[in-house]
DNA sequence: ATTACTAGCATTCGAGTAC
DNA sequence: TGTACTCGAATGCTAGTAA
C-alpha cells in the first residue's frame, strides 16, 4: 500500500465515506489534501482500481464509498496507532520457533524452580521451553522488557551446582497462556524462552521455523527495574 | 508532511522509538518498510532534518529517538483515526481540578464576553472558571476538540485592551451543565476552562486535585473548522 | 460543471560505491 | 560491518486540455 493512497483513504473516511456514499469532486478532495485536482483524480482512480473504494460518476461530483477492503486497511492502521499510544502494559513481538539444546528441559525440571513457578505463576511448566528467536528488528523490545521487574524467581544451590536468579513475565503464544523467562545476568540474547502448562509444540502444532506472536504482559509502567 | 515520512515515524514508534532511544540500522528499517537501504537512510536523514527524530551515529547502528515534534505528529494522526472509528457527538475526558491565576474571573466578568455567553450559551457564567488539567493520556482529545468549530465568541476591544476570539462547547461536569472555553489562538494547553451558572467549587464541593469527568458536546461531525 | 488524458517537469527510488 | 553520496531509471506531480 502506497503511503499517499493510505492517506487518501483516511481523508475519505474522515469525510464520512466509511459510513456511506459521499458526494465529492476531485477538486474538493484536492483541496482537502493539498494536491492538484489531477492528482486527486488519479488517487481516486488508483483506489478504485485496487478495490479500496467504489465510485459512481454523476453529472457533477462522484459518489464515493470505502469498501470492506478499505475499511480493513484503516482498521489495521488504527490498531497500530493504538499499539503505539495505548497498549503500554504489554509488549507484542514476533519470532520463529527454534530448537534449543535441551537446557530448557533440564532447568524446568529443577525443583528449586518448579516450586516457584507453581507459587508465582500458578502453573507447573511442561518440561522444556519453547525457544523463540525474536525477529532481529524487534530486539529493542527485549531490551525494553529487561527494564521491567517482572516476577522474580530466586536462584538456589544444589549439591552439584548453582542456579541463578531469573525473572518471568506472564505471556501468551498462540492463545495459550504461559510465561517468558529471562535470566537476570546474561549476555544479550535474541532467544526468548516460553514456558506453559502444556507441550507447546504438540498443543499448538509448532515446529522449527514457524512464526509465532508473543504477547508479554508487563503489568504497569511503574514496574521499571534497575 | 510527506506521507512516506509519516509512515516512517509510525514504524519507528512501533519499534519503541517514542519511549526511548532504539538501536536501528538503515538496513533494518529498510527491511521493515520494504524499501532499499538507501531509501531508508534518506528517510532518516529527512526526519532528522525536520526535527522529528534525533539520531546518534554509533560505530555500527544508529540510536534513534522521536522528538516531541514527532510525537505530536503521531498524536494528530492517531486522533484522526479515533475520529474515524469512534463515531460520537461528544468527547469525554478526565482531569484534575487545579487553581488558575484568577484570570478566569477577570475574563468572565467582561461585559463583552458576558453578553455573548448569555445569548449563545443561555446563561451568565458565575465569575471565574474551573480549571481542569486534562489527564495527559487524553491530550489528543483536546486536539480533536480544537478541530471543531464550536460556538464562536467574538473578541472585542475596551479602552485599555483587546480580548481575542474564543470558542465554546456545551459541556457537563459533575452533572452540572456549562461550557468549556478554548482560546482560538493559543499554544498547546492541557488546561480546560469550564464555566457554568453556578460556583462549581461550592456547588459540587470541588477542590484542587479532585478528579472530574468532562463531557463535551461537539454537536455533529460536519462541524469541523480550519 | 465535472473527469481524466497527455506531456513534460519534479521527485523519489535503488544500484553502485566511497568512506 | 555501517552511512550516505551520485546518478540514471522509475514514479509522481501538475498544467493544459478534451470530452
């Protein structure tokens, strides 16, 4: 979608073309958008061609109506602005399912962690984590996520070794509730580890390379750490 | 504002550049926007030039942050989408009662305004205005409000000075009918001034810091100004 | 009145490439 | 790696104008 066409549909919507047909000449649209009459005319032709609006040419102006395709376009744009301004208590990011080294299973089976997961998250995770390689462009969101306190899971010691502190955030993948786990001290990683009461790869039919959306709950904005 | 630049700022905002600096290369932005690296680089240069973003060039990527100017741009766009989807003949917003500088009393006592209030609003306001500091998250609604014509109150001159044009909207606070007043030419303000036939602080037992809801009547959608 | 074509100018694009 | 310049091609713009 060309940006100027999107702006045109938006302008039409603001003039009421989403709710019904509006009487509009290319000259009027041109004035509204600060372009020439010819350009406005071309915009309308292009939008018509790609099925975003319907037109009926009258003897004078034209009757313009935004189609469902056009409405979907606007809704998508609107929801993106909502994400920018309103949905600040959660972070949404996309990534791909990848295979880990089996470490996730080892960690989630430790009683020291398991009991805390049950107490603080309300579920005992299925052994193993779903590793999600976050889309490179969204790694800034991981950095942002790390500034929130989240749910603290304390480290502990066993006879053989030490397990470090981690923090969790309630999260959702493919409509299944769970949590993402972040090690407190770690190098910068683009892999998110997701745990849930069920076996994700089975319940959600996920395999390596599948793209998933992770919705992470960060509770509130005052929850900043560090 | 060129449409493609607006889209660029929106993309940056979705990547978190409104909340803080984000690490981003022109190549990554290019992928996100489906343009070439060169074009993305130019977009960033243009946005920097017009003061919409700030950049810090690092050894690798660049640190990008959206300025207040850029945020205002996005807010304007967002409020226009709200207008499209939230069809309503009124704007509801919340704020807190704050103290003014006594100016409200001075203005509401001017005969030049008083007579027009009586004619056009149907009441003579109690001397003084109830100043309401609008909840920051709802400041976009004020911008939206400003795009409506409202009820025009003409400016006038006295021997000593000039009083500017203002516009009003019928409004309600704590179930008491009155109007909000907006100066026609003014910098961006988060303070709404509410007038009514009665002394609001007394009739409604309001004091500084109290939260109030303001319901503003904008009549109809064709009532746009400018 | 309109819409919208054509022609030519202006802007924008991306490949190549310097740094 | 990066950023960002040059420059030819592609796209977009408007004036003139036909219908």
